[in-house]
C-alpha cells in the first residue's frame, strides 16, 4: 500500500515547500522519537510491526510527511505519518511522536 504525500517537505533547519507527485529521496533528514513508536509496513496502526523506535532514538527519514490512517498518539489525533529507516528497516511511524532534532 502506498502512502499519500502530505504536500509539504519538512527539512530540519529549512523552510517548508509544496510538493506534488510521489515522494522521492532527494534529501535526507533525521527523526527523533519523543516516545517509543512502532515502525509499521504502511501508514495505519493496523499495519504490520516491523521494528520499534525507542524514545530518544534517531532514525533517517526522507524529510517528508505522509497521510494515512487516523490515530491518537502522544496526546494528539492525526493522520500524519513519517517514513523512517532504522538498522536497514524502512517503514512508517506516527508523525505526532517524532521530530527533527
């Protein structure tokens, strides 16, 4: 299943810009877990768990947010997801529980 692009590029230390079309890996950023989150195979809390990103850990990300299934995590209800890679595992984590350091 493919996630839809949020329409904004989020680059640490930079500004947001509009995006169209599928996500590409032109830039590389990092995401720091504010709480422990599950890395899933798709943008849904029912997606298969692939790995875990523990509180305080950092994973690489292509600097983009994606829309997916709605959830309530870290005290916020949202449908934003972040694609991350940790130890060779790539998947999606809830966007409300990670930030770019």
